C-alpha cells in the first residue's frame, strides 16, 4: 500500500514541493513556485520525466497553492491519494521539539516564535494556511529544522548573558538544518554498519547556508548555528561568527541602523562580502585564476570549518566519522581536500582519488591509514520529512 506524502517548503516568495511515497521512497512529482506576490509568477511542475510550466500572478501563498493543486489535477499524480501534507518549518523554539500534527495551537505558537525567525516562520505559516485551504481533508504536519537539536545540553545552548533576560526573550542556541543532520547522521551510521546509538560523528552541512553538528552516540550535543541561522560558519551571504561588539561599533561609527546591520550580516557578508560572489564554484574559479580576494575568502572559509571540527572532536573525545553533505560538501572536492589536509594532526587522512569521484551515492573518501572514516553522504531532507510525517500519521 502506497503512502504518498506532499511536502512543502514555503519561503517568503516561493514554495518548493515534492510528492514522495513514504513506503518506497519514490519521488512521484516535484515542483517550484517562484515570484509569489509579484506581477508574474512561475510554476514549474515535474512528473514522469516531463516538465510543465505556468506563468500567472500569484498574489499570495493561498493563490499559489491553488494553482499547484490545479497543476496536479491537469498533469498528475492525483492529490486524492495524498495521506498527509508535511510542512518544513524553520523555528519551533523550545516548545515544538518534534514533528507535530498542526492545529490552531501549533500555528499560534509559530506566530509567537516569529520574532526569532522573521524571514522564515511567517512564510511557513502562510504556506500552512494556504495548504489547509487547498487540501482541507488530510492531516497537516510540521517538521521543524530546530527539532533535532532539542537534545543539546544546557552548557551548549546557554549564552553567557543575564539569565532573566534570556528566559524572558527565549534567547538560547536552537540550531538549524536539523532535518539534514538527522538524515545524514543516520545514513552515515548505516554506511559504517554501526548502530546509530553507538556512533559518534561530526556532520558538515556545507551549502549556501552552512552548519556543523556534534553527535555523540546518536544524540546531538552541539551545533554551530545559534539563536538564528547567522551564527557559526562563513556562508554564501552570512558572516557567521563575529565579535558582537561590531554591531554597536557600526551603529555608532558608521551610522548604520540595526536593520541595515542585520541586512549586511545576513545578505551581504560571507563569501559575497569577501570575494564578491556567494557561489563557492565562482569563488573557487576566481581563486584558481589568481584572484587575491577569492583566495582570502577561501582561506577564511576553510579555517572556520576546521576550527569547528577541531572543537567538536575534542568535545566528543574522538569520532567514528566525519561527514560532508549539502551542495558544497557533496560536490567540492577542493573544499573537502583543504579541510581534511588541516586535520592530519588528528590522524585524519584523505584518499585523493576517491575524493575526486562525483556520485549521488554515499561513499568513503578517507585514506587507508585514516583514524576516522571520512564520508560524503548526499542529504535528502524531503525524504527524511516524508518518513517523519508517515510516523506521525500512523
């Protein structure tokens, strides 16, 4: 018996979707709705190797999702067979810590948490509301980016500020990309043939957004992203770690508003700010052509990753696996090479030939004498979501 699950990832002006059979893991259809709220939007629907495109005005998420339903009706597969709708939800805070059936209380909690994720939660709520109107007769389930990191111990999630202030405004480390870290860490344990609860590992989710997790015997104990997705690694457009005093300095000396500083650090920093390009492929090309800005940006990027790996290696007391995933982690042999070369002091080595192999399958790239398995595991957040949704509705 098939269990088709419709999975939605709603952004402020876009919605990605997939229909996955949670029994067979088959992707039955996928699509993307872009430019919601603009004069002309684009809906691209893929099914059975064919692609169908519609250009309409999608004034809001409800209108966009109604058009998606029509696209399914016109080109299949049938939404009548869908057992549930899963919603990727960025911030569940410390109240929503597991995949959850959506009701009005859940939506109210997401609204209350919106100040912690102003770019993400309101869009997610709009997607939920629109999908409930489009598909009112099936359960809707929220899958939280933060849930995997609800196991962090207090010494990991606590910031050294006034405890009263932190409590009042829910200031703590939450972590993000949790669905990816969850999926990849399970896949890594399976690849190694070890029980998940006996596998200690570091997972590097390196994409335009990037984060690292420390997982001890199947339990997340630390992660690089914090109160927001800005903390941690250098990313495509986000600064990652910096001296918090810089915010007051820019406000005082450069006359920048807090909104301007927030935009700078989230949208105009990282690789874009350092090298003038947010795509690591462009940065790598420029570096190879002798661009000094790109070389410096690359070195800063690698150094930050290595620093977090070293920190987590010591915290965990050694690891079974170091895993790379997401767009950069899966596809950039140069990033993996430059990271692992700096870990030789820990006895971690690379097989330079295996490292250059491109594949969509999980694979080992560690050297024969490596003290740790170095893996590349393609992430699949949608498949992880489908399995979690299936478990909830069961």
